[in-house]
C-alpha cells in the first residue's frame, strides 16, 4: 500500500499550515515526488500501468466480439426444419407456376391455330 501512496507538499495547496502538522500529505498515484526535478509528473510506472489497462480493454473487447460472433454462427436464426419447409414451399410454388405457364402456352397456341387469318 505504501508503494502506491505518494508524498505531496502541503505548502503548495495550503499557505498557512500550523507548525505542529506535517508539511506533506500522501495521495494515491504514480508520480514523481515534490523533491524530484519533474515535480508531480507521471512516472514510467504510471505509463506502463496505463498501457496494461488499455491492452486489457482492447483484448477483452475483442474476446467479447469473437464470442458473440461464434455464438451467432453456432445458433442459426431459423431452425433447420423451418428452412426445409421453406424450400419445399418454394419448390411447390415454382412447380405450380411452371404448370400454369405450360397451360397458358398451350391455350395460346391452340387459339392462334384455330383463329382465321
């Protein structure tokens, strides 16, 4: 826990601090201490943790998308029995249309042959 807590200079925030209180406070984060040349700037550890968090989010998101795509592939939208019935219905409909077209063509051929020229 102490590794995650950083020292901050209270004088930076509170100008009138009583003498009996310490001149520093501790806060959570990965930044340079007030005695460093780059006061309160993020450290290398801060950027590494941020990169790890970002990588986790990207990987987790890709795992979720891949899982949902796999589930969509494995579970069909239409049951197989219904697909078979739809194909059968389409076949019968085409057969009916073809038989009607054949009848119409025969009638048309007969009417042309019997009509006077």
